[in-house]
C-alpha cells in the first residue's frame, strides 16, 4: 500500500520530546519533595516543555501543511461525528490530525503553558498553597488527556489496522489519499528553530 509523508521531522521530534518531558516532569513532581536535588530536573523539564510549546505555536503557523493549526479539525460537530464513527466502526479516514487528536493536541499544549506559568510563579514564591493546587490540577488534567489520547490511538489501530501509531515515527500514513510534496527547506528551518528553543532553556 502506498504511503504519503504527512508529519514533518520537526513535528515528530516535538511530539516525542513533549511526551518524554511530560513523563519526566510528572514522575519527578509526584515522587520527590520540593527540596530534593532531583526537583531541579522537574523544573528544567517544565521549562523546556513550555518553550517547546512556544516553538509548536510558531510551527503551527509557518510549518508544513499538516503541522499547521489551519489543518486541525476543531469543529465540535466534527468531533461528535468522529466519536459516533468510532463507536459504530464507521469513522472516516483523516490524512492529518483527526478531530480527537486535534483537540487533544490543543488541550495538552494549553495545559503545558499553564503549568509553565504556575510553575514559574511558584518558583518565585508567589501564590502559596492555592497556586500549588492549581498547578497539580493542571498536571492531572494533562495526564488525563494524555491517557485518553493513547487510548484513542490504540482503539483506532485495533479498528482500522492502518498502523497510525507509526506515523509519528516515520511521518507517513496510508492509504495515500493525497500526495504531499517534499519541503526540505521548511523541515530544516523547523529543526533549527527547535534546537534554538531547547538551547534557550539552558
């Protein structure tokens, strides 16, 4: 079966760095005290997560076709139709982000931004216990969306057997509903922006 390149390299690198850093930040934040030497890694992971989202916001405007937010399906009606299709086994095929993954991506980025802001304020001694509660609530909300996203990918894979999970490794999807032209210059620009973003956190 023919495959088309859908997700560019910067998007895929962002995806896995974003996932890895969330796991690191969440695990450390829930297993050590604030005065632990390991807590600095929690803060570092949070800072890089925040900066990664800034990169993704930029890339969502200037990036390749299916990296752009204009290609996301954020219509609530389409989301309901998508869930109905999942339950009945009649969901349509989406080349880029389907409605569920579009909403999940936006929500996870918003949670990451909120965690970055509240974490920064807490590090400056502001907000007290109430702000810590908000920070923890955001982290738990982030986790719920992550778990729902993973469950959605598993369910989709079981129903459609199209190897959708592979698309965030190699960037390709099948069937090839549309041939997507290569964009090496944009990919290079994206990687440079991503490296600069991570470097800025240091």
